[in-house]
C-alpha cells in the first residue's frame, strides 16, 4: 500500500503527465490480483484522476473520462469488479463524486436524487451537505422551481463555514430573488455578499448590486445615501455615477438625474450639466431645465470636457436638444425662450463650427422681438469674418430695421452694404434705400446728395436704371416741397435734352410723365386751401380724371362730407365701387331701395340674423318696394321655420312687420311663436275665418283668451247637453236607461263645470244657464213619468210621491246653479250688456248658445295702402341733405298719421342720433 502511494505521488509531480499517469495506473491495476487489498484504493485514486482530468477546460470533450470515473466510483460503491464496497465517510464522499459526475454527464435527475440523499443524511459531513444543497438549489433554479431553489440556498447559507462560501450562497440567492422580481430581497442578499474574507469588495457582486438597484422604482435619493457610504468604504468615487448610468439604462430618468446632479454638485462639470439639461427636458421638468441652462450660461467654453468622446457627445446633445425644443415650440409656446437660450449657449460654446449659420437662422426664426433681432444681428456682424455671411446678416438687419422704421439703422446698414457689395446693381439699390430713408426723415440735404449721384449715372451712360429714375423723381419731389421750381426745370432739362436718354424707351415714358410735376404742384396748392369749395373742385376733378387717385379721391370724399356735397360724395363712392360706404350713404339720403339691395348683397350674405332680414325688409318698405319687402319677409319666415327658433326680443317686431305687410295667414301659425303671440294670432285668424289649427290652439287653453274661446267652448259643451236630453228612460229597460241618462248628464255637467272658473262672465252665464235648464228639465221628466191607468188612488199617490223624491236631488242641483247664475249677472256692471245677456237666457229654448257671443272683426293697418306721394316729396329733400332734421321729422309724422309706429320709430331714431 505504501509503495502504491509513493508511486502515485511521484507521477502527480509531473504537471503534463495526466495521460501517462492514468495509463500507468490502469496497468498497475490490471497487474494486481483480485484479492489484493490495494486494488480498492487504486480504483478510487484512478477514479479521482479521471474525474480531475475530465473537468479541465478543453479536455474530455466526448465525456469518456467522466464515464470511466463514474464506472470506477460505482464499482467501489457496489463492491463489483472484485472490490470491497466502501463504507462510512468514504462511501459518502464517493456518492458525492458520483452525483457530481452524473450532473456533468447531464443525467440530472439521477444526480439530484443522489444529492438529495446526501443532503438529507444527518451523518454526512457539513461541507458535503452544503455542496449538495448548492447543487440542488442551482438545479431547481434552472428548472424554474424558485421556491425549492430558495429553500436550498437558505440551507446552504445555514451550512456555510466561511465568509467566502456564505457570500457565494447569498450571491446566488440574490440572483434567484431577482429572477422572481423580489427586488428588495435580492438587493439585501447582494449586500450580504459584497465583501470577501479579506474585507475587500467583490467587484462582480458590486456590479450586480448596481444593476439590481437601477431596476428599482425610486427617485434614487435613498440609494444615493447608500452609495455615499459604499464609496467611502471602497475609496471608489465613481460608484454614484455608475449607478446613475445604470438608472438611465433602465429607463429611470428621475433617479438617474438625481444621482448625476449629486455627482455634478460634488464635482461641477459642464458635461454633466449638458446631460442633465437633456434629461430634464425629456421629463419636461422645466424648473430644473432652466436651472442647468442658467448654470451652463455662466460657464465658459473653455470649461467644456476635454475628452474627445465626451466633447463630441456634449456637442451632439446640445444639437439634439435644440432640434427637440424647436419641435416643442409648436405646441408649447413657453418653450420658445428655452430654445433661444439654448441656441445662444451653443453659439457661445461653438462660435465657429459648421452649425453657426443654421443656429443663427434658427435663433432669428424663434425670436419674436424684432428689436432684439436687430441688436443681436449687430453683435454677430461684428463677430463675422466671412464677407458673404456678413452681407447676408446685414441684409437681414436692414429688412428688420425697415419693418420697425428705425431710420438710423436702415441708413447705417444700407450705406455699409452699398460699399461692401460687389454687384453694382445691388450697391446702387442699397444707396437708394439710404437716400430714401434720408428723404423720409425730411433730411433733404443728405437725400439730395445721394439722389443726384444715382441719377447722374443715367446722364453719363445714356441708360437709366430703376434707381436712377426713382432718384430723379424723388429729387424733383424734394425741389417741389422746397418750392424750388427753377431747380425742377434745370433737372428736367438735363434729362429732356439728353438725346441718348430720349432713345431709351424707359426714359421716354419717364420724360412724358414730367408733366405730372406741374399737376402735383397744383395738387399741393389745393391741399393748402383747407376746407374750401375750390379745394373740393380740384380734388374732385383729379379723382374723376384718375390723377393722383389715392390722395385726390380721399381728399375729395373728406371735403364732400365736410361741405355737405352729397351729390359729389355719392359720385366718388360709386366711382370707387365702395359698396359698404354707399350702402350707408344711400340709407342716410333716403335711397332706401338702393341701400336695401346693397345690405342684401353685403350684410345678409355674411350674417343671416333675423335682425338683418327685418332691417332690409324695412328699407324696401320705406322705399315703397313692397314686392321685395315681401320676398325678404318670406325668406325670414322660411329661415325661422327651418331653425325652429325665434329671437324673443324681436318676436313683437316680426309679428307687427308681417301684419303690416299683409302676410298673416294660416301658415303663420307654423312659426315658433311664444304662446302669448300664438294665441293672439289664433284669435285673429278665427275672427276672419274659422280654422281648425287656430281653434285647436284656442281650445287648448283652460281659461278665456278672448270671445273666440267662449264661442268655441259653448260649441263644444252644448252637444253634450243635447245628447243627454235625447236619452228617454220611459218604458221597458227604464232602469238601465235612467242610469245611462244620469251618466250622460254627469258627463255634460263635468265638462261645463271645467270651464266655469276660466270663462268670461258672459260665457260663464251661458254655461250655468245650460246646466240649470238641463237639471230642471230632467227633474220634470222624472216627475212626468207615465203611470199605468188601473192603479188605485193610494198606489197612485205613493208612486207620484216616489217620483217626486227621485226628482228632488236634480231640482236642488238646478237651484244651486240658478243661484250661481244670478250672482254672475249681478257682477256685470254694464247695464246694456246685462240686459242683452238676460234677454238671451230668458228664451225658453236656445238652439245655439255660441251664436249669442258676438265677435267683432277688427281691421289691421297695411303699409301698401298708404299714399306715398307726400313721403316721396319729403325724400327729395333728404336726398340732398341726409341730416335735414325737418325732413326726418316730417317723415316720422307721416307714418304716425298712417298709424305705423314701427316705421315712424325709424325716423325718430335718426332724429335722436342727430341730437347726440
């Protein structure tokens, strides 16, 4: 045995002698007899050697070595191949090795069964039980049996006997909990495995700890405090930044930004601030965005990161941010100020890069304050080294200055551009702009110098460009304003006597127009005459001849109004086609039909309100064009029917207008009137001719709404009285007929009584009279019931007494109604009416009570019936003098006399406006 051990030891000293050693040991084993006790130990040593060799990387790819080791271990366990089965602690160790081999040979179930057996054996050494627990935990974790895996990791932790093994167990359990999404528990486990037995942090665990932490739904503040302590222990001040990056990767921008903000505060860095700027924009955290933007604005370009990658990223972030802010402004106008500041920041940090032109363009587009644009352009122009870009910037500044009418800036930029621009035509244009600005400033001396220089070019070359012609014209205008007519003549002569210029078609037209200078002088003289008839005649003549149209027509209109020359004013407005003004003037001067046509064309097309329809109809009516008035009113009625609504305030006016137009008819009931107006209309139509729709509206009211209501109620009730009277209860079936009669009488009674409270006195008396007579006559019929002839006197008397008793209740009702009737008669104060009503009900039989109510047919005013002669005469005065108060008063009185307060009110309103 001792010899064998020495042999194995010698061969084990050779690091590359595995195969040779295995072969020698195989030979040695084969040479030993079956009963040699050394065969058992040799077999186990050989198995161990096969096992150790097979698990080396790149060795035993086929698994042959593992299978041989397994076979040898199993022989030792089973006592086969002439071996004595191992016992005790050695047997357990061999079983553990077998389990490991089975696992590596992917016979997992067999391996796990054996590991479980080892783990559950209390006699097994602590180390083997722990390793078995580890194997079982890893297997169950792989099989997604997380609950079992967790159990075995906990057991492995309980069995660990060193910091390193315990750390490993905690680490494995932490990953298991992470897979189960038990994040807090997983992080707690990783914390327990952070430090090794030497007190040094385990880098892999630390990385995983940061990974786990970054997946928490947190703002990062508590995690920051943890990492501060960890950084202090590890002396690694990059951990907080690493976690910040992990948070960003995990999509938790809030936590990432909070940590990165801490890093930046601890060690201020433009790179961090730029990144935070973008992240806070992404979260639309505008306060923090503004804070970091302000911080960056205070930092110099030299403070940008020197690292190439960071510098490149910072540049890209700022460019990306500016693009995003530009898009943001579309829906969030408040972001515009941030866009401007961001562009300013970019230009400060990268004043000369390839994006400068685009940034400037973007800033100008985003900036809405034109003055700030002008000021900033001045700065950029001073900084610009490229002539072409400088010219472009100056052109922008010039255009803005012209828009804001900043003369000094316009002159400055125009003159600078004139000197710097190489293209002659452009240079002359800028010189003209400067000269024109001096001209607008009334700085004639400086303007004349530039205009003369520009105009002189035409005399030298015999060709006149646009700027020469414009300059010459304004030069003449300056002379004209100075009343320097000699200078005008000399200047015109220079052009007129130049033969080359006369050949130029552009100039020949210009020479022809020089005659306009004289006319301009005449125009200016007229302007100096003030509000005079001569000035009006001059401007009117110019306007009608199409000369200086814009000014002459305007001046002529103003003077025609001030001098009350209505004829000229109308002519001027008609010439210009100013329909809106004509519409008002036609109305003021009494040309109502013309005004109505324009109102219909201009106003009604845009605003189809009831008020506008009424106004246009009114104008046609005042102009005695009743056909067009009726057309407009019919259109108004169509509109109201279609919309099914009517302006409450305009309803009375609509009704009166339709009435005076003679357009009230049965169809008028279909308009959406208020109940009050609808009843009024129904009564009116009923007076003229009985109509079912009108009667339906009147009868729907529970109280009187006029004589028609009473008449219709009596027509409705009296047939019920006649019906009950026709039911005779004598003879056979007298009992059932009597019941039928009383029921019919009750129906009549109920219907008549339902209208008593709401009826007028006359109608109420007639209803009561019907009720009195109905109940009285019924009682008399009862008492007059025919009796058999053969009754004895006693029986006869009894029957008569019974009949009298039957009639008594009905007679009592008749008496009660008679008392009410008499009370109603006493309430009538008018003697004639009381006499008439009394005579009516005194008749023994009244065939038709409704005929007793007399309805007087009313007459209604219609404007078409007015004599227009006198009104048209008055309108002739108004035609010349729209503000003639006497004419307006006479027209008001004309319509008052013709009983049309509506039309009179129009002229009354005109008069009140004049007073104001």
